């Protein structure tokens, strides 16, 4: 009986320390862009779901959509574009101001969503250009962490 009680105490104390270690591991850390792009390629056409942190190096808008890029060159294969959907631009302007491109450039953001490899228009000889994107459809899915 003593051994059962001792074994139970040891098991329960080990579980409590394991929980603390697990909590430390789930704290937000900058996302490894190379690994995330590789996961998106492997899972194509499915997406990689989660919460990710990105430093925004460049921004641009096209046809009412705002793109926040993790690399200066938006066509870099390692770039991940955070796409602010056209339908929510007004909501983002209310939260962050009228110039979204200049506001987000140089900041670290945390995004909750689906990272997906997107096949774009063929370039030459039937080859396609691929881009890694994460669509943000709600202001609750994007949080500014700090400046780069």
C-alpha cells in the first residue's frame, strides 16, 4: 500500500512539472519562415493552421487588397504575404489608421490563420508562379507585437 501511495505521488508530481514545461513551449516566438513555407509546400493544396509571428519588411496594395510581406522582395520564394481581405479594409482602417501600408511596415505582427501556397498565373512555358499567403479576414486575427 505504501508503494502505491509513493508511486501515485511521483506520477502526479511529474505531471505537474510537465505541464509547466508545456506552457513555456507554447509561448509565442518568431515563426521560422523557411520551415513554414516548406510545410505549406508539403501540404499543398491544404493549408498550415496556427498562430504565427512575422516581421513586416515591405507592404503594398493592389485592387483594394493590402499585402504585408515578410521579405523586401515580394516575389522571393521564402516570402509570406499577409493578405488583408478587401471586405475588411474599412475595419482595419478604423483600428490602425488610414495608411495601413505605412503603419504595418517595420512592425512585428501575430496572425492567427491558415498559411497556404497559392498558384498564380503561368509565367512562361506553362510554369506557374507560387506564392505563400495567409489571409486575414478579421481584425481579431491580427495583433501588432512591436517594432522591428
